[in-house]
C-alpha cells in the first residue's frame, strides 16, 4: 500500500498539469499576441500591466505581452537592427528616437490620430496638448507619441520654509538673499544630481538663458544658429551658475551624486531645494519621510530679462510604434486606449505625475503636483531640451561641458565655447538629420 500511494499521487499531479496546459493552449488559440516593451523607471510597469488587462477585457482575441527593465534600450537596439522589434515601445532615454525616425524604423501616426478617441466624441489628435504632441512631429508627420508630461523646475521643502519663515524665491536676487539665510541655518540651499548634468542644464543654465534673452535665445541654440550657445544670454546664465557655485550655495559633494542620492538629501532635509521633474514624487515614494511636503516653483527669473516669466519647461515620455512591428493597427489602438481620458486621469493619481492629455488634471491632484500643473497651464510657451533627443553625441558633450563648469574645470566662457564648438560641428555634419524648433 505504501508503494501504491506515491504512484497514484504522481499520476494525479501529471493529470492536473496536462489539463492545465490544455486549458492554457485553448485560451491562447486564435489570439493575437501584442508585444509591448517599456522602460522601467520611477513609474514602474504595474500601471501598464493594468491597462493591458483592462484592454483585454473588451478585446478577448488579444493577448498583450508586456515587459520592461531599467535599460530596455540595450535589448531593443539589436532587435531594431534585425527587423524584429516589439509592436509598441517606450524605449527610454538611452534610445536614439530620431535616428530611428530618420532610418524609417518608426511608423507615422497621422492616420490613427484622425480616428475617434476612446470615451470621447472627438478625434484622438484633439485629446492631446498640441504643444506636447508637436514635439514628435518630423517633416509634417507625427512619429513620436507623448504620454506623461514631465514639468521640470525647482522643488522646495515646504515645512522647512514655514519653520524658518522663508518664502520661495521669484527672482534671482531673491534667491541670493534666501540662499545666504539657508546657509547660515546650516542647511545646503540647493542640491543637484551631479552625475547627470542634464538636470543642471534644465534647472539652471537653460531657464536663465531664456529668462535673460527670451525663448528665442534658447531656440536659436537648439536650431544650431552660429554663436547662439555663447550668446550674451547664455553667458549671463553661466555666470549665475558660477556665482552660486562660488558662494557655496550648492551642496558639497553634489557633483558625485546620482539622481536618487541627491533627491534623498533633499527629502531628508539636508538641502532646501532641488531641480527635478514631476516624476520626483513617484521616484522617491518609498523613501519619503512621513508627513514630508514639497512644492514646485519655476526657477527664479532675472529681473529685467526679456523672457516671459510664465515660460515653463515640460517634456514628455515618448512611445513609438516600430515600422517593422507585426501589428500596427492593434498597437495604435492599445496606445489610444492607454491615453484615453479615463486612463490618463488614473495615471495622474496613481503615479503622482501629469499627462499630455487635455483634462487629465481636471481633478483633485496630489498636493505636490498642484504648482507644476498651474505653471504648465498658465505658461505662454513650453520648452524642452529637444536637441538632446535629436543629437545624441552633442547631448553628451554639452553635459560634459556643464559638469566642467560646475567643477571649476572651465570658466563660463570656456564652457560655452565648448558647447558652441559642439553645436557647429553638429550643424556641419551632413550625415546627421537636422531638426528645428519653430
């Protein structure tokens, strides 16, 4: 009897496995497999998984296989080369989107944008903030699709400011006075993500060049106009960065910090302010001390500058449909579902960020998003470091020049001269497709 029972148990287990496999095969028979690859950053993958399962409920003939990781572009590059990419992708910041567009590897979205939106009596194209949708346009066609909106500026520790009676600075002169008070209180006025100089370009140099010379000064630089990167507006901005550096208003050791390390210094109260995008709350949600409050402001402006003080930095996380994918129509429809007003509103609340969809912030927002949403809504224009996506080599070298400025390895004049040299080398390289900010 003792010998028979184990045999019966093994047989029973095998039957369960066989039946289970049979059920699985039956469930998949006739289904269309849609592969979706996503960058796995501060927002994770869980919401996209949720959207996939919700879509499947009303599309029983579809099975969405979603995967991702923090360096997803490394896995996607060889697949684009071989011609077997996923059907839909958010390839992350490490992918040269515009290079793929120039090579014909990205599907134009024009015809899909003219179709009816999910849940609204309007075309899909009319659900987007056009200032953000137009960022993905090239030679009259839409290729790169926006998803969440990343408003970029400065964040300050609300309770710390209340405790000391400090007011968020609106002008650069106010900033200098405030930084001295913060420094005397034994707190670093400003920290930053030194290992990633793009944060300092978008947080310091670019907004102050715009404030001094107007948005055109920055657009000229992005459009590779000769002399633009070392214009008086950029020089003024670079000198301001050097002044904050020399007065000791930047946290010591910030140049060696990663994004999360600097952000941890901020949330732990060792620094009063930090430049970052609206992903900050989501990225640091597991490290935020209980009761911590932060708020968003645009970088302090230059009094008497040409720039409109309402101008705000806003970028997008971008998705594409690979031209070599197998299911173009289905991929477009699923992304349309993901960007429906209902899904967009849920993403705002669940991921503590903003979206590129009109009306998605017409609800009670998380407190730290209120200021960012107001700045974006009231902005006379939105700007972004578009050149960084267009010209990958130039992007890296401009960031290196910014790091050299912060490290005192270059003077403001030398740093800008290096940036200008890079811009003109890019402009003269006929192998690089050119873009323009209008």
